[in-house]
C-alpha cells in the first residue's frame, strides 16, 4: 500500500502490530512495517508497505494444538498401555496404563529399554521381530509375551508394535500398545491342566470319549474308540468318524451336530457305528460345550455310550408290546385293573375300543357301571361283589358303546396286599358280540331249518302218499291193461279164430264149389281182421318202426298214426343224428312222445301239435312237444293229493328221471304248453349239470325260467357253525348244490380255482384277508363267478366296498333265508 506523507509539523504514529482496528473488512490481520521515529517520519517522502495474510496458518496451528491435546488426553487416560521408544528401544514416553501394567513410573521407564522388561524366555522372539521391522521386511507385528514387573512378578500382555519413520525414511519412533491378558492365560493354563486330568480320566472310561474344537471338528478320541473300530484313523480327516457311521444315520447325525455347534446347545443323538468286525452297534452320543469365563465356547467334550443291548431290549420289548396289542386286537381282548383305594380303573387301549370310549378317559367303577346295559347293570354289580368274596369274577353281559349294544365277556381275580387287605382286581374284557350274534343267527337258522325240515317232511310224506296212490293206480292200470288185452284176445281175435274154424267145418261138410269159394272168402276176411287186430296190438306194445327205422322213423310213424286216428296234425322236425345209443332209451323217448302227444290231443283242444327231436352240443337228446292250446299251471304237478294222481306227465317225468334225464314244463293257462325232455345220448346217465332235482315230484320238472342244472355254491365264512348252518339251509333246495366250504381267504381262492362254483357266498370279516380283498382277487382271476356278500351288519360303506370289489349283492346274516335263496337263483338264471 502506498500512502502520501503527512503535512509537515504533524505527527501520526503507526498503529501497533496486531491492532484489530487494522484488520480489513474480511477480518484478516494485515500486518505492516514497524513504527517510524519522528525524525525519520519528518524526512519520509512516502511509505511502501507489504501485508501478508496468515489466518489459515493460525487456524491450522490452533487445530493442531487441539488435536495434540486430545491425543495427549487419550494417551494419558487409555485403558490399554501405550509407549513410545526410539529405534534402540529406549522409552521416550508411556501412559499411565502402561506404567500400571509394568509396575514402573514414567521416569523409571525412561531409564530403561523395552528389552529390559521382557521375560528372558520371550526376549529372543521380540528381538527377532523388532529387527525385521527396522529392516523394513514388516511394518508391524503382534505377539503375546511376559513382562517383568518391578516387584518381580510377571504379567502376560498382548502387544501390538508399529514403526514411525522420518521424512527421509529412516526409523524415528517405535510405538507399542499392550493389553494385560494374564487372567486369560491363567484360565487357559488351568483349562489345559483340567483337560489333561480329564483326558487321563477319559482313557480309563469304558465309553468312547472325544473332544472337538469350536467349529465342531473332532480333535481327539480316547483309546476305546480305536479298540472298538480297530482302525488308526484321523478323527478330523475325511475318513474319520463319518466313515464309520451307518449310511442311514449319517445325514440326520450331521444335521443335529451342526445345529448344536451353531446354537451352542447340548448335542444328543442315537446312531449306529461300525466296529472292527464290520458290524454296526447302537451308540448314544452326547457332547457338551466347554465355555470360558466370558461364556464363549472354547471346546466340545463328548461321549459315545454303547446302547446296543438296550436297543435290542427296547426292540424286543416294543415287538412284544406290539404283539400283545395285536393279540388283544385279534382276540378283541382288553385288560383292566381296578384300584379300590383310589377308585381308579385303568384300561388298555383295546378295552377303550371295546367300550367305545376315547383312550385315556379317566375311569372308575361307577363310570364302568354306567357303560353296562341297564338291564344287566345290577347283575354285573352283584357278580363283581360276589367275585371279591369268592376270589373269581366271570360274566357275560351287554354294554352300550357309542349308541350300539355289544356283548362282552369279563373275567377277573381280586388283588390283595401282603397283609391280605383287598386292593382291587385285575381282569380282561373280550368283545363277544360277533359270537353272540352268530349264536343268535344259528338259533334262528336252526329254527328255520327245523321249520323247513318239517315242511319237507310233510312234503315227503305227501309224496310218499302220492307214490302209494300211484303204485295202487299202477296195479289197477296193469289189471286194466291185462283185462283189455284179454278182451281183445277173447272178444275179438279168439272169436275171429272160432268163426274161421266154424267156416272150415262148414267147408268140410259142404262140397259144392260155389259155396266153397264163398266160405273161403269169409275165412280170408276173418283171418285178415284177426291179423289187423293182432298187428294193432303189436304196434301198441312195441312198434316195429322203432326197431327198423330208429327213434326218428318211429316218431314219423307216430305222427302219421295220430293224424289218421284223431285228425290232429302233428308237425314233425327231427335230427337224424339225434339217435340214442341204447334201445331202452329209444323206447322210453318214444313212449314219452306218444304220451305227451295223446295228452295234447286230449286236453289242449288244438288242431296242430309240434314235435321236435335234436342232438345238443353237449351230447344230449332234446325232444319237444308243443301246442298253443289251453295250457295249465305246472304247480299242480307238485301239489296234487294222492287221490288226484294220474300217469300223464308224472309218468313221463318219473320214467325219464330213472334213465338219467329230466323234463321241463313251460305252461300257463291260456298260453299253451311246451314240454322239453332231456336225455343222455349214450348209455351213461347225465353229468351233474343235468342231474334231476332231489324231490320225487320235483325231479325232472323245472320251470323254463330256471337253469337246466343245479346252481353250484361255495360258502366262505370263518365260523364253522355258520358254514354248517348255511349248508343245512340250502340242502333242501332242489336247484342248489353246496359244493364246498372255506374258512379263510386263502382256502376260498384255492377252492374257487378247483371247484369253479357258480356262486360264492362271501363273509365280509375273514380275519387277515377280508372278504372284500378275496372278492376282488376272485373277480380278477375268475370274472364269471357270482359273489354274494354276507355280514352281520348292513353297513352302507361295507356294502359299497363289496360291490366295488365285484359282489352282485350284499345281504345280512340276520335277514330272511328266502332272500338269500332268491339271490342265488337270480345269479343262476343270469
């Protein structure tokens, strides 16, 4: 700044340096030259001044002083020891914490080098690290070592050391931070000593003992591990413990172990481990985390206890319990114990199921009595109280289970303490509902059987009366036939022969030629009439056409003969191959055809009758006589009283039945009649398929709506009494034949394959293999078998399951017997 000099005679002193009033508008300090003397000032022509702005430098200096003060404060008050030495190790400064840890004052430290404080056993390592740092190979290092205190004690410190270099790069200061870790080191030493003691103890234990680090890696096994495995394995290696764990147990074991390591919780797991013999044994493995004073995990300590025998015992016990429970279920037997002192009734699960009460429901004697049927309750209570006195309790009674009435059988013995005082009782309860229902059903079947036997007995008696009447009529018919033949011989043929003899006598007496010729003509006419009468009688007794032309030719002759005699047209249709092998069968069929044709002519009142003869595919002869006349009810053939019996159809069926054939009648009033005869083509009788009915009247007569052979039935029920009852019920049905009985599913399958029945009566409850399962297998293997489901209960779900398995019907054992018989016949008719 250039200023003009002041006027002469005036003085204007220079403002002092650092005068605030000299600051410019920005507040910066503008410093000028020093003050001039008055003499100099008078001679001053002008002043040349230069100002320098030092505000930034002053701010930086202030910040530096503030930072230094903070550092000094932190240095002095830090909880960790801090010290500064020169490159040779002589102390320049140290804070209070460093003095406290080393047990020396700052002045005492300044008289020492840091090497003087280090324990002799740790000094070499420290010197080596300092040399490397000073040489520039490392910039800092950290180390644990011991310092010697002034009082002679040693203290463990964790030390961090770094080097400060000058601007030229040469070492200037060594800075050291130390932290007292004496307590930690002592804890570690104590832990190591404890670990040594534990290892000694672990070596003497029969269990496998091991340790693991904080990450869970196995560090050590005791000798028991190697004795068991027989291998010198690296426990932390890849072929360590995981290589001897059973493959099925490895994944869950690892998952549980990792979870315990992660959460720091107790590890407990059961697994199988391979031994030296290659076999696996069960071990219970447990591991506890070992903590330091701060609660941090420093190691894991574990044991592996051989529990193989325990597992085998548990498995055997579990199997025994399962077998016992299964036995209770199969036998429907539960156990119970009554504690009279505490009024507690303990039940098994099967007992709860039997009584329909949720398992675990608290029970006592009064609650038990509440489950008993009201009509049996007093009887049960009296029986129990009497059993306590007598030493035995046994009774069968009803209970109410879930709204259903069941039967149970109970048996128990009282229990006493050592002094003879009554404690309560232990007993069993068996569900006998099915048995009681079966007994009731058997009683009902017996009643039905007795009724049906009575009915059949009455029918047999009626049939016997009818047979006696027929026998009487047969005798009378024989007598009439004898008289008819005698009349023919006496009244006709003999008379003709006598007349011929008389004519011959006349011829002897009369010698005239004309009269001789007349007499000879009369004799010829008489003899011709006798011949015709004899021929007619012969045809009635044994038609020659039957011997000469066979059955088909004889039927042609018969059709023509009836047409000539009665005027009724007989439409004939014959198969030349339909010829019975035996003469007796040919004659029988001819006689039957003649009897049926005469019946049609006599009773049907028709102008035409059909007659047919064929050979069937199964080798039988079928003869049909049909008309469209009046018709009749075939039932009258069964229900005629002895006095009403005639030979007609009854005679045909009886004679045909004795030759192994049968007869079917399809007729109704106003609808005409079709009579079909079935006969064997050979000399042997018909097979079982063509067997006639058993009843004397019913044998050979069957409605056309029924099959031509008996329906073959197989009964499947696990109760023999039911099988016998059903067999007894069906034995009186002429069109039903019981071919066998099975007690279980396997036997049912075998008999179905062997016997090929038309109908299988299937009990739903068969034990291990249910009736539903057996039905499904039978239908899959033999689809055309008809199955009728049978059960004590009409359960809609079971009925649906049986039908889905292939059953055609589902009936109750308690239902009417007629329903079962009708269902069987419905299956037989297709």
